[in-house]
């Protein structure tokens, strides 16, 4: 009840303010008309006194003062046009206010009919309405709130002032069509239409008063001071205006300028120029007065429309109070009905929420099915790639086994050679037959030559295998680089997706549903090794600077195999030389034995290095396999996340919208209850 009363008070106060503004505008227009009347009267007196001087001046050419008067006349015409524009604006504002008033009355009547709550507004001007209100007050037993009677007093005083001013300012008015309604006409639509037609006529009349200059500008209107009322002066001024066929000047209000000569003409100085009085034709003045009166009449008609609307509002209020007295339980019944309706709406909304939840579950199932299908397709591709890698690894294992078998053969041959060397050393120590020893040495040399040729060929084969291994290592490194690039791209995409997910979580952090956890992308990337090529000298190559510092540096060693010294081919001439110089040959054989021992040691070192390389290659293979598994895992997680994010965002938006609807309905239920 208090809220409704406050709203009614505010509405009534706004209507009062609007009426006050309209009254002020009407007063200003009346002041302007009175000032024009005074100026015209004074000017007519001056013209009557200066008729002979003006008759003399008519024969002379126009002076600068007359030209200035013409310019000022144009300026005044522009001011009149600006005033007409302001009047039109005020009419538009008044129409908007009347529309708002009708809208507020309809809304208040509907709310009062629903809640059966009433309030008492201010008393209006008409007598029968006030009597009805007093009767209703006496008939009611309960106490009702009363408002101030400012509106009644102000409206009555305004009407009396307007009536007095109309009777004071009675001048000939152009004929008006019979269709113009009186202020008490109960049809507001007809009044508005007729008011618009009158507005059009007044505009045409006012536009006819403009000069032939063709330029119309908006100029600020200087509001004169409020003069006193004088009906006799206005009538005498009208009579004098009818007598004179010449133009009439309107004097401006006095300004603090220097006094002119006694002749009444404006004087011009080098610093300041005083503006001469305004010259207005008689017909134009009449049109201005008629237009102002028409505007006042329209405003009065609009005030009557507002009064009629207020009466309707009072009648509705009385009918509502009567209904309330007849059935006091109607308010509670209406509230119960509204509560039942809202409960039904809440039940319907809960059902829709359940349906949406079922739909969300179905969508999640469809999304999981789709992800499983995509994963199966990707798994087929991954299985083919895996088989390819397994084949390559099986080939590498076979090669490694072959290399191991060859190493075992080399070890056996080296052991045999060492046994031969020990046997030769023993024979030399025993000092057996030289001839027999020479033949044995030649046989040993031949055996060593054959072994050397076999070692050379094996060395060539090993070099070829090393080159093959290098090429395969390059291929694996290229694949590893590709996998690293793909991993970086996947990381960047995962970061973007994680940012989107965080934004979504920040938007929906107030929602009632739990957040969906998203897998974080892997932080570590597989190491990238770079194998540099160098000459055949033994050296270590560090890993590339792009690899992380936490990974250990991979060391690759390349060892050169010294070529064994080629022994001379046995021939009959050499045999003779050996037999002749056996002592010198024995010393040479000892040197060759030492060289062979050195070569055997080198071969042992080479075998150890080959074993180390095999272990390193195995480690690299394991690292590559781990990196491949990581890449596959990241790719799968990326596919899952990309499919989940789109569906989850849509579902979250729907849930938030439904939550907002539920909150709104709860708020309405709480307000009504």
C-alpha cells in the first residue's frame, strides 16, 4: 500500500510540475503580447506627433537608419519564427506527457484491479467531482491518506487569471471553424485532432509574416520584464493602428546606451552603434497576436484533456474502493491464484530443467561415441605407424645380432693369432732349427696375410655398415625433429585451449554446476640430439644447444683403424734371401710380431667402442620410443579436449540461461508473497 501511495504521489507531483511549466510558458507569451501592445501604443503616439516630419522625409531617399530598421525587422521576424518553433516543441512535449499520463493511468488501474488497493489523489477543479469525493469520504469507515490541495488552488488561480487576461485582451480574432470543441468536450481524441488542425493554420499564418529575405535563423529570444495589464491602451493602440496605413515601429526595452538627439533618430559613433526601434507591419502584428492566442487556446484545451483523464482516474479509484468494500477477501484470493500460477510455472521450469539435463546426458554420450570413433580411426593409423617402426626395429636388431656374431668370430681369430705368436716366441727361445723356423715363419706370414686381407674386407664391410647406421640415424633424427615440431604445435594449441577453458571457467564460476577438469599438456619435450660429422680422428661431439640442459650429452666416437703393414709376397728368390740372411729376418719378424700385437690391441679397443656404440644406440632407441608414446598421448588428449570444449560451452550457456529464468521466477514469487 505504501509503495502504491508513493507512486501515486510521484505521478501527481510530476503532473503538477508539468502544469506549472505550461502556465509559465503561457505567462511568458502573455508578457510578450503585452510588451508588444505597449510598444505599439507608444510608437503610434510618436508617429502621430511626427507625421509632418515623416511626410517631409518620405520625399528624401532612405537613410542608413531606415536600412538598419529594415535589418532589425528581419531579425525580429526571425525571433518570431524561433518562438514559433519553441511553441511547437512545447506542444510535442505536452503530447508526450499526455501519452505518458494515459500509460501510467492504465498501469495503475490494472495494478489496483489486481491487488484491490486504492489511494486518494488531490482534489480537482470541478465541483461535482469534489462533492462525490466528500461523499465517498463520509461513507467510508476506515481512515484514508489525504494529499495536499496545492493542485486545486493552483489550477483555480490559473483559470481565474486566464479568464481575466482574456477579457482584458479582447481583440478581433479571425473566425474559427465550427468543429472546434470547447474545453469541456469529453472526447479527447477529437480535441487533439482539432488542435493539430488549428496548429497548422496558426503556423501558416505565422509563416506569412516573414520577410522576403529568404533567410531564417534561430536567434536567442530576450524575455522582457513583466509589464502591468492595460486593456484601454491596447484598444486605443488597435484603433490607431487601423487608422494608419503606414508601418508601425515597436520600441525595444531601454538599454544603457548614450542618449540620441531630440529628433528620435539613432546616432552612430565610431565605437558603439545604438540599434533603432523595430518596424513591424500592421497585418504581421495581427497575425502574430492571432497565432499567440490560438496557441493559448490549444494549451487550455490540452489542460482540459488532462483534467478529464484525472477525473477518470478518480472514478476508477472509487470503483476499486467499492469493490473492495463488497468482497474484502478478493485480494487474498487473487494472491492465492497468482501463487498457484507461479508454482505451476516453477514446476514446468523444473521439468524443463530435467529434460535439459537428460538432453545434456544424451549429448555427452553422443560426444563420447564420436570421440571413440575418432580414436578408433586414429588408432588404426597409429597401429600402422607402430607396425612400420617395429619392422624397422626388427631389422636393426637382426643387424645388431649379426654384428655380435662377427665380433665373436674376430675374438676367436685374435685368440688363435695370439697362440701362434706365443708359439713362435717359444720356438725362438728354444733356438730350434733355423730352416724349419724360416719355413714356419713364412707359413705364418702367409696365414697372417690372408687374415689381414679378411680383416681389410671386414673393415670395409664395417665402414659400409657404419655409413648405413649413420643414414638411419639421420632418418631417425629427421623423424624426431618432425615429432618435436608437431609436439610444439600441439603444445601451442593446448595452451590456447587451456586459456579458453580458463576464460569459460571465469565466466561460469558462479554457476551451480561443477567444472569439467581438462588435462594439462606435457611439460617436457623429448631431447633433440645432433650428430656432427667429423674426420676419421677420434673425438666427442656435444649435443645441440636446442636440447634442454637436463638431458645428458650424447658422445659418439669415430676411431680410425690403422692399416696393417703389407708383407712381401713369398717367392723363390725371397726364400733364398731368407735362408742366407736368417738372422736379419728374425729381427724383422720380431718387429712384425710387435706390430701385430699393437694391431690386436687396437682391434680390442675398437670392439669395446663398438659395444659402447651399440649400448648408446639402444638408449637412443628407448628415448625415441618414449618420445613417440608421449606425442601419441598428447595428440589423443588434444582430440578429446577439442571435442569436449565445444559441447560443454554450449551446455553451460544453456544451463546459465535456465538458472537466470529460475532466479527471476523466484524473485517474482518472493515479491508477490
